C-alpha cells in the first residue's frame, strides 16, 4: 500500500508558512486515506520458506491468532494443526479453533483463492489499524499484520500480486467485458486496444500510477495451450500501454489460469 510521508519541522516558521504546512499535511493525509481505501482487498502470501511447511493452504504450521476486531480480543486461532486433521488431505484443510469453547470449525475452501495448482491463499477483504479481516462477512475474524510479518508472511494487494508474479504464472487476462489499453495512465488518453479474452496475454511491469499499471501485451492467433504453432508463429503482435489493473475498491481486473494448461 503506498505511503505518503509529509514532515516539516522548523522553529522559525512564519504564520503563513505554518498555515501552508497544515494545508499540505491535510492533503497528504487525504491522499494516504484514499490509497488505503483502494487497497482493502488482497492476499496473505509466504515470504520464501519451505513449501512442505506451508502447502497447500498458505499458512504457518502453528497458524495465525484470530481477533474479534482490530486491536481487539484474541478469540481463537486459524490453523491446519489439529488432532483430527490427519491423512493425505490434511494440507488442504484449515480450521478455526475457539479459545473459549475449544470448538473446531472447518473453513470452506471457497473462502480462499487458488493461486497455483492446488495451492490456495488466505484472502482479506478489509484492512484497518494494522489488522486484516479474513474468511467472509459472516464472522469477525481479524489477523494481525505484525504477526503475519513475524511468521514470514506478507499482506499484499492484488496490484502487488500481479506485478510480483509477472512471468511466473501462465499469463494474466482481462475480466469481461474487457479492458481498454491506454497510451497514458488516464481514462481520457488514447485507447490503443480493447483487451478481451485469453488470446491477449497481459504481463505487468513495475511501472505504476495509482490503480494503473504499465503492461506488455501479446496477441496470440491461437491459445498456447491448444496450438501446434511455434511461439514465434503464434504471436500475432505485441503492444504495450496502461490498464487499470485493479478497481477503485481494490478488486482485481485480471484473471489467470491457476492450474496452467
């Protein structure tokens, strides 16, 4: 999430300068708030580590503590480690264990996002005061970002995810009804092409402007998973430009084949 740092300190500022400083500080705070509002949705991902310890739902072996609100009461733990979770399907199961009742409640896999072949990430849909809310709206389950970091995981929004995984996944594609590829990171700029369907393979770069990201695009004649054409002959053309890679609320504007071909 972008951070805007504004700091002025001088003992001999005139009243006019103090007023300008206050105005500028307020502008920065509003800017930071706006960015925060657009980054409310994302994923909890590991930072390196041994895949055998975190597969197949990305979570530390001992799980994450769960709170009932940001900086609230600790109410349980989200974990794969329970006495009943045994067998070859154990890595694909995760539970909420209530601190008070000790009740073990399984969490449906539909609440997670598959980001690789049978590999899922815990997602968050609200972010506040150093905590992220997870699972779904029916429960108040909040995880501490500090604990997430301490356990060698990270909280990333969808824009970060697309950029960090550029080239690692098979490709990214525009959600229906398509995305306008722009010459500049504004809606008013020239539309170069409308990207629609899975023949337009989108590769994000690290060049960003708010929700906009500069991307490279390959237009295929046939989908790479179902063609006998060589890579060279299958590429119809290559272009680059800007797309809004996420919506204003942070939802992704792209999709991908998590299981490959």
